[in-house]
């Protein structure tokens, strides 16, 4: 089958990643989190593709399965738990160990298993697995950015999947016969040249997509153990468990000489094209993504950045309110910095009310807004965000109006809003039932060639009245 994304001859790994990420964004093929750049894309149809793992013979024969913590692999983790197999999930970014064993509550319901398969489950229902534990993994499921039909895999560029395999190999948990599966969108199957694969790169045996099951018959060998010359002292500082593994291998008489630290680039296992690697921007949301970034770290990053900006330039306060209709904010929205649209995060007032908080990221040209009313006095915005995450209804943007006992939730499409509405039915916080329904809003409009600033544009919200009629209020 011909690839829809054409790869130029001589393209680097970084160029292939960029092409795939750009294509998925342009064609709107991904769900939250967005944008997909620098991530394993959470593509649309991921859950159905994940269900195909149960059709593989190796799945029926194995008892222990390792599945990466990426968001698009959530369906695969659920399938493992529903089949009552042992689910091993790598510690996010390998900060505190290698594996976590997911242990659902006894007699867990299907909904509880769904929670266990999510990033929340990795936090709340897992037990660390020590390096000394006798683990035998017969099936490994990894996320990918691009894969060829021959089994050549490209990740997001940080090398964690490759390193996890190498560490498992050193532990004796996997060997050359262990089957590796990746689950991706059809468009991510591209022509990856064999010559781009290094001795440390993990190849795959099966590719599962929403429409296909591809057996690669890959001829390239999988890495056998850690190649220490591919690592450096900085990597060992970031991943403490590597120090323990290195000490064990040194005691066994193996060569554990480290490589030199690159002078101008962050060391990593797959730093193949540093000039073309996009600059990683700090995340501004508190949602824990599939790679395990915690909300506490995100808040620390935001606080550090805010402090730096405050020291570098005088403070500037711009008062805004929904429906002000003023044009100054439209001009602000049209400004660019070095050719990129300015991303804005604005917080006004306290969490408990008295002001408006707008958390604003780069949004699609049209969004669907949900009105959330009946917010009790004293409720903090952080508590609402936690409730939304728990019900898997986290929006692209949340506009908080605690003093008016309401909030507005923006979703990327009507389907996402409908799913959120269903999840929010019966939501009760601080003993008070909240009211969730679609709100009428005007978004995605353009003015003088620029997108209208959503935080200051006039918006109309629809809230139902008794008897089924609606009342239009200007926000």
C-alpha cells in the first residue's frame, strides 16, 4: 500500500517526524492532546486499532505484556487488563525506575479497568517492579511517530522506547524472540530507509492501524543490552536507575564506558538531527499527558517562566471581559513573535471568584463550547479541573467565572463536546449539582485577516429556562 506521506530521498529522522506531525495536524487526524508535535500522536481511531492486539496469536499465549504509557495506547492497556494478564507500564521518562505493575482493585468493574489503563491508573494503581524481579515479557507494545512496512521505527526523538528495551534486555526480561508491536494511524506508515536505523534502534514485528494488521518480517536485529557508549553522564543523572544497571554490569565484567557529552545539544539516545529538532515549548496546562508530565512540574515551569518574564520587562496589565467588544485585544491577537503566533495565558482574579480566569492556548479555528453552571461558592478552579480530568472531560480551554457561578469549556469539535456533556451529567461538587449543556458561541471568526481574539470578542451563551425555552445572555 502506497504511503500518503512522501519522504524525500536522504531525509533524516527529524525531517520524517516533522512531515508526519505536520500532516496529522493539517488533516485534523488527532485527538487531545494537541498539537501532536514532539509527542506520540493520539490519533483518531486509536482505540479500535488497539483492540486488534487481541487478534494476535502472541497475545493469547502471553501472560505478561509491557505497554508504553502513551495516550493512544490506552486501549491496548485496557485490553491487557480485561484479558486478566499482567500489565507492565514503564515509569514515565524512567525517572524513578523501569516498570510499574498495574494492579486493579479486586473484582474491578469495566469502568475501574478503564481508569487503571489511563495515566491516572499508572499513578494510583501501580506497584514498582525492582530490577531484581524475575520478569519475562513476551509482548511489547510501543508508540511511534513513523514506521515502515519493513519494521523500521522512528519515535519522538528522545529514545525512551529504545532505552527501555535495552534495559529489559540487560535484565533478561526480553530476548530476540520477544514480539514488538506498534499501534499507529495509517498515514504514519511511511518509507523509512533502513540506513537510518542505528544499533540502538528498536524495530517492530507488527504494525496495527485502524484499517490494517501488518506483519513486517523485519530482518534487522533488535538491540541486545545497553550500548553504554550511546549514553553519557548527563543521561545517567536524569535516569538514576541506569546507575544501578551500570554498576551491576560492571560487576559482571562488562564494558560500561560512557560516551562523551555533546557540547551543544541535550544528550539523548536519538539525537540524530539536532538542527532540525523543534524547540520544546513548556506545557501550559495541568493535564498529565501520556508521557507522564505531572501537573506539579507544569505549575513549577509556569511559575519559573512568569518570574523570568517579570524580571525582564515591566509588568503590563490589560483588563478584559467577555463581550467587551473592544478592538485592542484583536490587535494583540494579531501580533506575531519571530513569525509565530503569540500564545497567551491570562489569569485574572482569585481562584475562588471575583474575577475571570482564561487559560488560552492555540485553538483550532472553530471550537464547541459547553456551559457549566451552578458552581458553588468557594469552589477553586483547580478543584474543577481535577473533576474534569477525573471524568475525562478536560477541555482545550477553560474560562472560569467563579463569581458568576459558571465556567465555559472549549472543545475541538462537537463530538468532543458531546462526550464531555455525557461525562459531566450528574456532576456534584461541594454538595451542589452542576448544570452542563451546550452554549451558543461565536468562534473562529476572522477580522482583517486575523483570528478574532476569543477572550475579548462578544460571545452569546445559551442557557435553558424552564419549559424548554432558552435565554440568550451576553458574556
